[in-house]
C-alpha cells in the first residue's frame, strides 16, 4: 500500500473550511490606506459681522432710535440661564462678564463691507461689546433670527439675542 493516503471523503468539508480561513486571513493583511495628508483641521470661518472685524465706529442709524435688547446668557456647565434687558447705550454685568449695548437694527444687512439698516429685511440685530474683566472678548452684531451663527465663542458660556424693542425717537430729541 501507498504510505501517502488520500483524505477520506468526509474530511473534505473540514479541509475546505481551513483553506478558506487561511485565504481570508491573508486578505486582511493587505496594506492599510495611508492617512490623507491634505486634510486640514477645521477653523472658524471669517466673521464679517463681529469679533474678527474691528467695528470701531457705531453707525449713526444704530443709535438714532430708542430701544432695548433682551440678551440671554447660558452657563453651560450648570445650565443656568440669565436674561437681561439692556437699554440702548446701557450696560449690565453677569458674574465676571460685562455687556454694553452699542446699537440696534430692525433689519440689518451687509453690503460691500458696510452695515445697513434695511426696513425691507426682517433681521433684528444688536451691536454689543462683551468683556470679561477688562479684556474685550467680542464686539459685533448678535442676530435675533440667527442666534447660533454669530457671537462669542466660549467653552463655558453661550450668549444670544432673544429680542429687540425699538421705539420712535422722541419729538424733543428731533427739535
């Protein structure tokens, strides 16, 4: 008899399973794809409405009407909400934050890098100066309709404009 015996027919399924496992395991050893080198970390986009732009002068129309803004502060780690009504030209303090209301707009829009108060646009906004201690953190516009888009970027606090109220200028101020 021959010393190399053929496997018995009932052992063929076992042999085919072992061969399949061996082939599959070698397929997993293929070279892993390299990291894509062109991916860059995301950065905050340029904000033409606020902090990155030096809004040193307040447009005259932004202080021509009387009114107030309702500003909301959320302390993220405690979920406490602080709401303040600030009259135009006024200021308030929340913990170690100071906020001053510099201007109001019933329909703010940006055209050629200039801010315009357009009565045909429904975009109420408030120009604010936000400081922590003596350090300027944000000076720019907060929008009632877009509270998430613009404003301070702080890991502990979120600030947004809830509403503005405009009143016509008094007759005495016009004379």
